[in-house]
């Protein structure tokens, strides 16, 4: 919740940074792209470190990197310095605190309804955006962006000892029944390696889904607050709409995970793609009619489907590629998500600078989201996948 929420808070810094530093929209969004790209490139390493060292060192270092990035941010002056702090350091922290280690921990505690369990963890990402993004916007109402980063960094610094002293050994052991099942099974599941997983169509299908979904979604998400402000809404209303959209993602994430456990992922995922595309079309309509009713429709349709594919892909990965290297394999798959998100964020800024309009970004997003869903219909291992494992 903290890692994703603080990372997403950058969307409310876009306009203050443009005003104070004179950057273009593509320059400000490129910082967010660096953050997302570094998160993705760090995820495979984070997965391997988790498999080797465990969660205590990983989560503590992640929190320290996040606090350090925000404490250094007020002292930087140039774009490349922002790339190193708010971009790279925050990206490393987000990977260390994110869903790669979390999914591995959760898979040790839940065998039945794994998708539902991972959905609850993903819901924490939405809750982080709900509380942190509007909170940072309120902070910017009374402090400039440098002071706001200083306050955020100081608050995170206080949390580092708390993270270190959590009972990570107990968390990492997993559920006793799960451990007993693994020891007593006469036919243990295959212990997948990264190299073996990369030879399968299922692995590359999940990479495809994550990459294009993130590309389409983050083309919209990084620009949402700035777009709504430029359409005439107040900054607080824009940030609150972003937060409520993330809050509704909690509903969508949890419900789609539970439904996928019962009926399989393909149909429910396809429905979420329809919802996301509908939300983008509502934003496009708002370029002509920026009214409260359409804003509410966007928050509802886009918000409920935001993040809904993430826990399903995560649970599919942990089931398809179970074993001692599950975090490393999922780290590689998750990397495509962050790389796609970085591309989407960068394209949003570039298209806005080149055309002076948000409409090309909306069209680009719709195309990416349509392409994203194809493996669920074209790859047999994903098309016929069932979330629940066979009874033993």
C-alpha cells in the first residue's frame, strides 16, 4: 500500500513541477516513466533476492530507499537528478515493497482460492492511492512541492524500524497445513526454473497480457489529474476522483479474483477489458463535455476495472510455475508490466506535447487494451486455465 501509493502520488506533482521548473509535459511524465521502468527491471532481481535472502532484508531496504528518495528530492535542481531520486530510487523501492515478494509469501499461505487471496493484496495498492494521493494533494495546498517531499520522506523514515521488526520468519514459513501437504505429497509438482518457464507459451502469454495492459492503463493514469484540472475541475476534485477510482479498484480486484476462482479467468478478464475501454471512451467524450456526470461515469467504469487483471495473472503464474523459483519467474513476468507502464506514461506525455491534445493518448490506450486480452483467447494454456487446483 505504501510503496504503490507514494509512487502514484507523483501524478499530483506534475503541474507544480511544470510551473516551478519550466518542464514540458513529456519531461515531467518521463520521471514517472523512469520510476515504472526501474520497477520493472528491478522486479526479476527482487524475485531472486527474495528467494535467496527472504523478506526482512528486502522490505527494510525498500522502505529505506523510498524514504531516501523523498528526502533527497527537495534538494535536486535538474531533470537527471529527478531521474535518479524520484525515478530510480522510488522504482527500486516499489519493486522491493511490491507484488513480487508479496505474491510469493501469499502462495505459501493459501492453496485454495489463491486468486482471491492475491486479489486482497492487490486491493492494498488501490487503498494506498485512495488515501495517499488526495492526502498529498492537500499537502500541496499548504506547502510547496519541496516541503511536501520532505514531509513524506520524514514520515517514511519513521516506519523503517517498524518494518524491520515485523515477524518475517513466521510470515515466510507459510501455513502449517500447506507445509504438511507439500511434505506428504507422493507426487510433488514440478519445480520450475526460470529457463524452463521461458520456454513455454504460457509464460510469454502472461508477459504479453501484463505489458499491453499496463501500457494502455498508464497512458491514462499518469495524466488523469492534470487532464481533469485542464478540463476545468479543481485540483482537489481531480485528485479525489483519482483516489476514488483507486478505491473502486479494490472492489473490482477482490470480486474478479473471487469470480475467477469459480469460473476461470478468461470471461471475467475479458469483461474487465470492456470496462476499461469504456472508461477511456468516457474520458474522450469529456474533451467535449467536461461535466460532473461523465466524471462519475469514468471513475466508476475505469476504477472498478483498474488493476483487476493483476491478481489473476499473479495467481496464474504462481500455479503454472510453482516451486522454489516462483518469485524469480513472477519477477520476470511482472517486469513486463512495469515496462509497459513506463511506455504508456511516456507516450502520454509525448502525444500531448506533439498534438496539444489528450485524444491521441486515449486512442492509443484503447488499442493497447484490446491487444492485451488476446492471449486469453489464443494461448491454450491460458484459455483453458482453471484457478482452483485439482483435488488430491
